[in-house]
């Protein structure tokens, strides 16, 4: 029974005793009405406070991400809060208070579980953050889902008071490392691999053998370096871009060279004029200069010299 009700009941008994001792005993309806209203207000205040505490407990459970670190306890907290809400609809103050108190107790259990999980699974949790940062789930959805399932199983065992062996944690870390390397290679190196494969399919070994050989070395070296430095995204990005440029260069030079394989004098001339027109367009854009009377090499040198002068006018 609520302590506020006991207090008001005591006051009522005292007033009745005093009334009974007077020379003209009578009841005062106003006294009973006042006590009744005070009791109702007390119940309402207690109900609102208990429900507010239950809601605050649930918000804290959410902010602490107990749905991840202590999922079973989180569901029980959610259930108690729902019970408090329903009891509030039905006007049952006692049920609200019990549900609110139970949710508070469960919250403390959940926080203790979270601490145990973060201490025991420190490395896998850190690796999970790394996988999320590189968006591993977008690259290999099934592998990511399987790894997260294993991690959640280990969390559940800790929540239930069971142990997780070092061997089990190491096994999970190996799978996480594989997925991280696989993701980094897929995002940063695989475009270069595909470009080199396309160059090979277009017979770059024949039409641009030197360039293709150089590109192959660059791409293979980039893969090895990325595997060794997969956690340094800045380095990985630079390696991937360099490999892609090398592979693309082999592809496009092979395509251009292929045009000259069976070139006639007229087609060879057309090819040279096309290159000359490219240089002419650059020179015209630069300052309207026309150096088409020079060799292709001298044209490019003249454009380079003029560009340097424009960039350094006071030199």
C-alpha cells in the first residue's frame, strides 16, 4: 500500500476520533472530500513519476546500445516499459511502479554485461569498427553477415554467463582480417586488375609489349603492397590509383598501336595529323599559338615552354 495513502488514512482516523469525542458528534463531508482528492492526486503523481522513470530507463538502454551489447536484457527492459505504458492506460499505479523498478534493475544488469563484453571482446569490436568504416558489408554482404553473426553469438554467451575462449576470439579475428583485406583490394585494387585484364584481352602484349609489361609489374606490386599495408587507407588509395593509371595506359596505347599494324600511307598520315590536331587545340587554348610547322615532339616542347612562362611570368 502506498505510503501517501497510509498517511491520509491515519489523518482520517484521527479526525473521526476527534469528532466522536465532541459533545455534538457530526460528520463533515468537506473533510472526506479533501482527503479523497489528496489521495487521488498522490496516486496520479506517483504514476506519472514511475512512468517517466521507466521511459528514461529505456532511453538510456538505447543510448548505451544495449540491443547490441546485451540484447536479451534490452528486450526485457523494452517489455517492462511496455507493461508500464499499458498499466498507465489502465490506471494501475502499482503495476507501473513494479515495471519501472524492474526496468531499472535490468538496466544495471545490461550495463554490467556491456562492460564484460567490451573488455573480453575488445579486439573483435575494434575490428568491427574498421569493417564498418570501409563499408565491408557493401562489398561482401554474406561474409560480413556471417562474421557479425559469430560476434553476436559470442556476445550472447557472455550475457548468459558463459565463457568465450581465446581460440574462438582469434578465429573470429582471422575472418575479420580476411574480410578487411578482401574489401580493400576489391575497392582500391580490383579496378586496376580489371583494366589490365581488358588490355590483355585486346592483345596489349603484342601491340604495346613494353607498356603492358610495366603495367603488369605495377599492378602486381600494388596488390602485394596493399596486402601488407591494408590498414593505411591513404597509402592503399595511392597504390590503387597508380596501378589503375598504369593498366589504363597499357590498354589505350595498345588500342592506338593496333591502328598502325596494317596502316597504309594515307591512314598513317591521318593518324599523325590527328595527334597534331590534339596539340594544336591545346596550343590554341593556351594563347592562340600555332606550331604545326614543327615536329610533334618540338610542338609539345614549345607548348610546354609557353605554359611554364605563363605560370611563372616574372621568371
